[in-house]
């Protein structure tokens, strides 16, 4: 496969007369960066440039990334320092498990603010871009993508959910200003009330301010084990109508996560991207740098072999924990 050069300057889309500028925004580094910039993050930015040919790619961060992959992409970005939102930064969480993810809530507010100020397209850093956006999107005031209601009980009760992992709008769009205002009012420290349910509620209040895309456009693959597998361990060939894939990396990043589906961040390697017959790898490999795409198939075979051994160990550990829970429950029942 021919290598696609990553460069913003080659053939940018002309957006002089469009309502929404062809500027992409990413928010990152709202906590100290203790690990090097990951290949997944590099491929997010490289696929954005290759697929969408943005006029500008604005990378908003508090703590700048570092490492080999960052060095490869840094010159293609406009890096903009940001400060944590003082309201979210000082919020007192009741759930310590959610509190450790405070940086994600800081990013929730930051993305709304940068879209309101600059206009353009926002996407999370665990995105892989698949196809260019239609020209008609650039004439809308604001766009969000719908999640399937069955993904969560909260969405079912609310009647719908709009995910803020991808958003697009004109500068100072009425919808994003209202969403930002209500985010402060509704913020309760829960994981996703303000980031998915609130957007849907605001869309019901002001339907003329927003265009809603169906789930297939941006959220076709879900965060359960089956869809994580459909992205990273199996091949889905019909990607028509899919503009980007949200990867839900917090669900599989570590080996012990419940939705890993036999995959985690250390398995997303250059050899995997070059040789794996999976949905993610098939789309991403055209954006892999040439010198990282030269691993022979033997490297990939060794990685697969190690992964199979690790999968066996993880399954054994899970089975052991399940048996221990059953034994514990039995002991409590007998004690009762």
C-alpha cells in the first residue's frame, strides 16, 4: 500500500465561504504526561490530516506530550496552552473513582469553550478518521452524533444521548453556548450526565440550533466487549457512511479492563497496524509512517503468540476470581 504523506499544507479545503471553518481541535494533557505519546494518538492526528486536510489542526493542552510519536507530528500542529476550568478543577467529587478521571471532565468543558471561540470540528484523541466530512456539514450551525439508546439505561430513560466525543459548529454557535451554560448548572460529578444526556436535552429544547447525525456516522462501534473486538480483533468491511470511529480507549487501555476483548494499548504496535486483519488496522495502516511500516510478518507472528499466552493467563485469573467470589458467597450463605 502506498504511503500517505502527513501534511496540512498540501491541499487544504477551501473554507472561505463556509459557515464552519475546516479547523480541527483536540484537547489533551490535562494531567501530567508520565508516558510517551502513544501510537494511537499519533494515528488519530495523522488520519485527521490525511482524511480531512484541515486548514489548521489546533492542539489544546496544559501538559505538552513527549516521545517519538509526538516528535513526528508536532510540527503539523498549532499547540495552544490551556488552563484548567476553575469550577471543575475545584469540584468536590463524592465518588473517588470518578474523581481520578477529573481530567476528562476538564476536557469536557475545554472542548465546548474552544468550539465556541474558534468554530470548527472537535474530536477526542481516541478517534480514527475514516472518510471526509460532507460539504453540507460545513453549512450547519452545529452538529453532534447520536448514541444508540440501548447503550445505557440513563440514555434509555432520557430518550436519547448525544456524545461529545465529536462535535462541529460555527464560531459562537447558539447551541454550544447554551450547552456550555447548562453544563455548569447540571455538573454533578457523575461520569457522563453532562457529556451525553445533557446534549440530548438541550437539543430537545432548541431543535433548530442543531443537526443530529445517526449513530453510524461517528459512533457505530460501541464500548462493549463485542464492539471493541469488532474494531481491534475482527474485521468489519462495510464502513460506508462512517466518517470516524470513536475507540473508547478507557474501556480497553489496560490489560485488566473488563472490555479489553483480548486487546489493550501495548498491543497497538506498528507491526499490528501493518499486518493485522482487523477493522482498526485496515483503516489506520495507510497513515503509519514508512519507516515504522517495514516490520516483517515474523514480528507480527511473535506479537500474536505472546498475546495468545497473555490472553490465556488473563482468562485463568478471571476464572480464579470468579471461583473465589462463588466460594465467598457460599461461605456467607452457610454462615447465615
